[in-house]
C-alpha cells in the first residue's frame, strides 16, 4: 500500500472515530450514583429506548435560556441552553384530560421529596387512601429522586416534574398529570433549573 493511500485511510479512520466519539456518553449519564441519600444503581441502557435517553440537541426556539419546554404529544422535555441548543429528556406525561397546559414557573425544588395524594387522586383510585398521611422520600416514593414544583400567580398548580420508581412508564401517557422522568434525568435537570424559571407546556 502506498504511503499516500495509507495516510488517506488513516485520516478517514480518524474522522470516523471523532464522529463516533462526539455523541453523548449514555453509560456515564446513567451510571450508578452512590453519593445520593438513597444510592441509585446504574440504569441498564437496554431498558431505555435510544430516543428517550438524555442528550444535547439542536433546538431553535424563541424561549430564553433556562426555560423548560414540555412537549406533551412528543413525550419530550427540553431545557433551553441557548444558541440553538437544548438538553432533551424522554418523559412520561398525564393521561388524556390530566395534563397541564400553558405557562407556569418553578416555585420550588426538592430532593427525595415526600408525596401525599390529592383528593382527586384518591377519588379516582381509592387505593391511594392508604397514602393519605403522606409517603416519605425514598426509593418507594412515586416522586422519585427529585421534584420540581410548578406554580402560577404564587399558587401551587399541584403539577410537578419528578422522578419515578416506574421507569418503564417513560414515553407513555399514564400519570395523573405530572411529568415523569428517569431518576438520573431528573437529577440532571434539577441541577440546571432555578426557582422562578419559566416552564412552557405544549399540547397537541
């Protein structure tokens, strides 16, 4: 093989290697989080559809950096980074008729939050009555590792963006209206968002 041809092949191989290494490191994104109050094991990638895994994407929008955009029909949440980029996450959304619409803002945030079912949740599913006294934060709590509480005009909308102990529901419309995320993803989002940040919910 001539030196010229060999050099050309090496150059092409280098470009391909660079392209292959430029995507998100999903294994690192979903690795074990041992420093959590309730340590999280690694999330097997086989359990997360590739299109639902966290990654930075091109995203042209009129919304300011720091805005959360919830695409309900697309089952995606975007955290606007600016300069035409966003962090994209796969989400689970509310069943038809139980989804927030319009704008809100981040009223508060919590790590490993407690959970108390609302009166409507108990009426729709009387089994929730056993949790009426509240469930403390932890692996068995339906809000998962983090919760972002959505407010309007100083009032809690009762809608949250939160983790889940049912990762198989991500990408589906099964919740009582809240936005579910994988625990690893909601921890990432939690570190990015600020209290007072805008939240926009898109409906079909």
